[in-house]
């Protein structure tokens, strides 16, 4: 029994030694062609290193520093803490991956401009402006499955331009999951020309339903109110109800 104990400790110590001494560049180079992103300027070891990561031509992680978390190996997972600059905005998170290929994200905090976000997601909206701030408590991604996400997205100085620019003030989107829906989201705002209230729900296949009520206030122009009729059904109280159905694959989320 004692021999087995020492053997496990020895193997663990050897693995830690390898991770702390093997350069990251040649290892990442072996799998570079299979990565969904472009990795440049690699330095350091697998245990602790740095790189620049090009996600899209408008979305770049600079000074991406990682540090390996060996205790997660006991759970058959590989985990790292990440500290980086996402388009010159700070990003911090913990990433872990399991044997089945699932990816987990924990305590992610960062922000993105609306135009930068639109370069990653295919959103069924017009031209967006403003700043998105992400605070993701936890998220799980499995290839081909609906992601599980728990967190909050704040959209500051939000505006959408289609035929007319609509000032939406500050929008808050709270995302979580429950037994009935892998992803649910509540949407509300403060300020702007429209009062927003609604939500989104999904099923296990990624089909989603968005229901959103838009109530113009006194600052809304006649042209803006008329343009709302293009997207929603006018209610007796003057609000417009938008109902949109689709699949998360269309938004680039699966």
C-alpha cells in the first residue's frame, strides 16, 4: 500500500516536472493546424506561458498569460487560469477541459464593443453601438450541444440602427439555466427611448424563442415608433411585442 502511495506521488511529481520544463511553442505548434484560432508569439512552458491569439480579424487576445492548475488532474481535467487583453480590454477567466472535449469557463470578466461582438455572433439585429460588459459565473460547452451559461451581460449606451436609430439606454441580460431550458435569459433596460422587458428560452436542440416588449416613451420620435411596426405587433397600450424563433446555430452559439 505504501509502495503504491509513493508510486503515485512519484508519477505526479514527474508530470509536474515535465509541464514546468517543456516549452509551450513546439507543443502548440504540433496542433496549430487543428486549432480554431491563430496562436502567435508563444513563450514560456506548458505550466506558465504567454501568447497572442487571433480569434477573428477584429478580435485579438494580446499578452495572454496562462498558469496551469495541477489539482484538476485529479478530476481528469486540464485547467488553466488566464489573464489577457481582449482588444486592449482586460480579460480574466479559468478554463478547463475534460476527456470528452467539453470546455468549462469560470469567473470570466471582460468587455467588448458592439461592433467587435457582431464580428463573432450573427445577431438578428441591425447595426449595434455601445459597450458590452460580460460577467460569466460559469459556462459549459460541449460540441454539438446547447451551451450552459450562468452570468450577466450589461450593454451600456446601447443603440440599434435599422431604418432609425433607437437609443436603448443601459440594457441588462441575465442568463442562466433550469430543468426546463438549457439557456434562459431575462432582458430589461433603464433609460433610452424605449422600455424593454422580455426574455429568451431554448430547448435541448438549440431552438430558441425570444419574446420582447418595447414601449416607446415621450422621447421616442414618430419615425422610430413607426419603424417598430416593422418588427413587432402593436398592443393596445402602445407597446410593440416582438416574437422571434430560431436556432442557436444561426447565431454562432453551437
